[in-house]
C-alpha cells in the first residue's frame, strides 16, 4: 500500500474487536478512507479498554481476537483497497505480574534477563531500595496492611505467591517450605498472629521488591513511570535487544503486508527519539524490501513555534498541532481580553496564563514528581563531585536551581543526546535559562550554578569529555555520568509539561474551554488567516504526509463541542452578560465556587445534544447530566484546587454533584437548565457551520486527514471515557446509503440535524483525494485573497497539480450570522456574502470550476473573480474542482 490518503482511527477493546472492525470496512471504504488506524493491538492487561497497558509485545491481543482476527481484517481490507496502520507503545508496559517480563524482574531482581528491559534505578539514594523495585500497591501504609492481614502468603497454581488483594506477586528463589501441606505453610505466615506476621515481614524483606503504600510513589519511586501512573513502567527501548524484542512482531506483520505503517505513542518518553526512529526506519526498510516505504508518524505535542525535529525520519505528527491551529482560526481575537477579564473576576486569580502555568509546574515538581526530580539532582551532584572545580556545589543548591530550570522549561523536551543541542534546542533552553535566572537572580551564586547546569545538560559535554584543564575523573566515566543526567532530565520534562498544562492548568483556567485542548497553548487564543496559511504552507513543504486531526481518543472536548463554544467568541459581551446571571444561580445549587460553575456552564452549553429538548423527559436529560457529572468529577480532581485524585474532598465533590442533580430535581434548577439548554440550541446552528468549516479544512489541507471514530457525524463528546463511547454504525451506514455521491449534497434542515451533511462533505472530499492523490500529497498550499465587504470572513486556498486545481472556501468568525444555513434557509444565509469576491490566478478559464457540493459551475468574471455568494449559495463551505 502507498502512504495513506485518509485514515480512520478506531479504538479496539473487548467490546469492539478486530472482527468488529472488519464488519465496518465496507462503510469506511464507501466513505473514502484509505487506511484504518488501529489503537494498540498487542496483548494488554485483562480488561484493558485502551490497549496502552501492554503485557506482551510479541502477541496480538486475545481479547481483540488474536492474530487470526488481525489477518482476517487485513485480508478483507485489502479486498476493498484499504490498509492498516497500528499504534505501538515502545515507551512503557504494564507494571503487573501478568506481564511476564515484569514478573521475572520481581522474582529475580537485577539478575533477571529482563531487568535490562525496564528503566529501573537499582542503586537509588535510599539504601532500603538497593537492588529492589518499589511497589506502591498497598491501600494503606505497609505496617497497617501487614497488621490487618492485607498482605498474605498463598499457594496458587503450584507456587507460593504474595497476595495483595487480587494482585499475586512472585517470590524470589530460595523460599523453602517445611512441609508439603500448603495450608500449613500459609498458616505459619498468617499476619493475624504475631509470629506469623514476623515471618511474613522477614520474607517480604528478602524479596526484590518493596511493598509500599500507594502514596509513597511520588517521593520514593525508583523506576520510570509513564507520567505519574504507577501501573505503567518505562521500557529501555534504546537497548538493541529490548528494541528487537519489542518490535519483532510488528516488523514481521509489516514484512508480511499485514500492516502498512505505525504510529509511535509518546515518542518524547524515549531516551533518544531520533536514534530510535532511525533504527525503526531502517528495520522497516529491511523488513519491507520491495514495498513502498512504511508510513511512520509520532505522537508529539509541539509548543507554539516548535517544529518537528528535522533529524527524525518520520512522516509527521499525529495531528495535535493541526487541531490547535484549526481551532484557533475559528476564534475571534477581540474576545480574548473580555473573556479573560471575566474569568479573572470569577476565579479571584488575576495572574496571567504563564504565571499560573509556572505555579502548576512548581506543584508538579514538589508533589507529583519529587522522586524523579531528586534522582536527577543526586545524579548532578555526583557529577559535581567528580571535578574539584565543581565539587562544592551542594545537593540542596543543585536541587534548588534545577527546580527553577525545570519549572521554566517551555517545551516537552530537548534532544541534545542526538549529537548535541540543535538550534531549536538552544533557543528553548535559552528561554528557560532566562526565566530561571530572573527567578534566581543573575548575579548570584545560584545564577552561576544555573550556568553550570546548562553546561552539564548540553549534550556536547559528555560527547567531548571534560573541559580543558579539568582535574575530573577519566573521560569515559564522566561522559557516562553526564549522559545519565541528560537522559533523566529529558525524560522528566515531558511528563512535567503534560501534567502541568494539559492535566492541571487546562482544568484550572477556563476563559473559553474550546481553547483548552491537547496541543494548544494557553497564550494562543486565536490565529489569523495569514498565520494559518503560513503554517499550512510550511507543512506542505516539510511534512506533507503529517496527520491532520480534529479529534482523538485523548481530546478534552469533541471537535463539534469546541466548534460550538468557539461561536461564543463572536459575541463575547453577550455571552458574558448571560453568564453573569447564570453562574451565581448555578453555583448556589451546590454550592460550588463561581469559577467551577462557569466551567460547568460552558460544558453544558458546548456538549448539549442537538436532539435534547430543554424540557425533555427525565430519562434523556438524566443521561446527559450523568455524562456531565462524570466529566465534572474528573475536571475538579485534575484541577487540584478544591479536590484531587490523591486527596478527594467528598464534601466539595458532593456539593458539585448536587449542583448537577438540582438541575433536574429542583424547580429553580429546572428553570435554569431550560434557559441554558435553549441558549445551547440557539447557538448550535452556528456551531455546526464552524464544524463544517473545520471538517473541510482537515480534509483538503496539506497532510493526511484523520477521522476519529464517530466524528463522521456530529461529535459533542467530552473527555475520556465520554469520547470513547460505542459508535452507532448502523445509523451511519443508513445515512451513507441514502447519499448519492454523484448528486449535490443534501442541505436541508434534516441533513444538518442528523449530521448527514457532515458525512456527505467528508465523503465528497475523500473521494476527490482518491481521484487526485497527487493533488493533495504533492501540491503546495496557495492562499487566495478575497475582497469586498465580508472579505475578512473568507478563508480560501488552492491546491494545484499539473493542469488540475481544487478551490476550497470556508467562512470564519461569522457563524452566528450564517446559522440560517443549518435551518435549511440557505437563500437567506448566503446574502451575507453579497459583494464579496475571491480573486483566482490569472488565466483561469471562465467556465473552469465545478462545485462538487452543489453541482453548480460558478461564474468567473473577466477580472478572474468568483462571487462568494454564488459559491456558498447552498452551503457555507465550497469544494470546487477545475472541469
């Protein structure tokens, strides 16, 4: 298979298997998708709903149907002209005994042949953990669990194991029972008796793991986790033997033509992403001799102004950057200041976003990642002691200055291990140094130490050895110590960035929730058409096969939820006026904080279903409010202000739930909910106009459009698990069957209400990509200028290849005015565009264009202009091709 034209992301689990995916192939083929893009297919923990908790990289998940089901899916896909892309997880595995590698490490410790697979510090600063793995799995402190019998010795499957609840942990070799009577042996270790408890404690002390209270993890963990999840252990895929073991199956599947490409999960978690990708690209090339190059994309969050490292042999990112850019384009810049001022009043916190982000990062370093921070500080202190010139830099000073540097770090990470810092790395670290220096003082001892940390963490130091004239230890020893420090630093900044921004600040700060999304910057509220076009042109030139996503399994809000909330930016003062009356009434129902009430209000408005009448019976309304309540609990805990995952406040959480329940159970609540629902439905048509614009951009701009499951119709989802609900494929197939791809798309009110217009738009665009693949994979991005009274509301561009052209036109920042389209009143709506025209390139024939959505041929006048009101006569977007 060639590189994908368009992908469809499917979330696989026991309730939606590989055979279930196979059943939907005809639908996706008819829609115009070229590749199914599958969530992880490797064996995961029992009951996994996502597949990222891998226990065996060398086996297709039995819960998904195993390799036979994968082969059936691939064969059926090939018969319809489709290929398969798989999501792989090289960064981490499940830290669970069902993972045979992990279980062997727990049994044998550093002597296990699999010890090299995991990122474990076998000689941490804490002597109690030397040669051991911390297992923070106890619900209460160790002593309490031991006393209460929460830790037991049991005989299971012909072996003795340590049981902690349902968790069965292996015992190190050397345990000898005095009798063949398993019951008697276990009774001798019964913790309810003093002597049994002493024996059990002594046995546990001899294991290669140390059982601990779950709360000890942030401060004592001696192995790399995925973010702060103690159920996922970091994998050392930089080790060639580990790399080979992790990738053996997927390389075989690629070699056999089962897979066509890979998506690399959390590439920034790896010790050396560049070296990893080069090794993987080489392995894929060798495995696929005679095939076109494998498609390879990486999950990478790019900061504002950051680009994918040019040293990486990847086709691009998975599309979070585009999701942010498309969303920002649909937000009015003038709304930012009033919305922020209103939020500051509600929250009582006048600090700007950077100051609040710094606060979140400092909290993460102090309370969520202290073990990782302190381990890095100890490693740097060790380097300091290796050289007389630096040995007086103390551990406390290093920790203090390191903390300031980490707190100021502006991107996920640098890549200095890959031949030293790139120019981009140097710029980002320079920004962090400037901010840290301002906090520490430029002419202080801490400022001098900051400069030393910069040298140690620069990458070049360990590649060239110690500085000239240094009395340091031998170069190889120092080089190894510096490489270790750099690796720890670069693997700490990504989880710090993600947890501070996406999983803290974006739940704490909410001037407009549509801009709080994975991949977004709290400092970029909107994006001008000029800036948007420049980013598209850059993608066309550098990474024309990068994915374009507007929804993912990790999004905070569905693409159409965000598109509706973006409408509020078109009339911010009107929205603020409504919110001023609703927030106090909503907050009183709990009571809850005004800021929490405002975030709840936005979620109610943004996710309100199109078919939910404000006075609906209790059933549909209760179902919607249950979804909102599930979201709210997560949002409040992630914010970590009034409750959290680690220290939930049941009183406040009950008040928050009471606030939602009162919306259906009390007279005042029902009146308020009716008003909120009526407003949601009032702006919903405008939101749908934004949604169509966003959809057409994704399907026609440089890159590979990715369709997240279920978003072929309207998607008003919230954060997971809400965004992973079952998809109604029967309804989708029925709508697609009623659409004649050779006819104009239906634009009546019913087509808008059901989402059929969105589905038909996707189908037309993807079929056009199939007919003219080079137009979309190779053609540059050419912005077109509009002129006339509504020119500022037009986004238009061309894709040209050879003698063929595609013209795309979408509206911007006028959705409220164009809402009549969604009522089936295009005749009224299109008058908005009177007098506005788009200038086409010189030499365009007057009868050259065909609007594939309406079937009409818009006229081109002598000046080369086309009338926007004619282009958008029936629909708020246009997709034209040269005849």
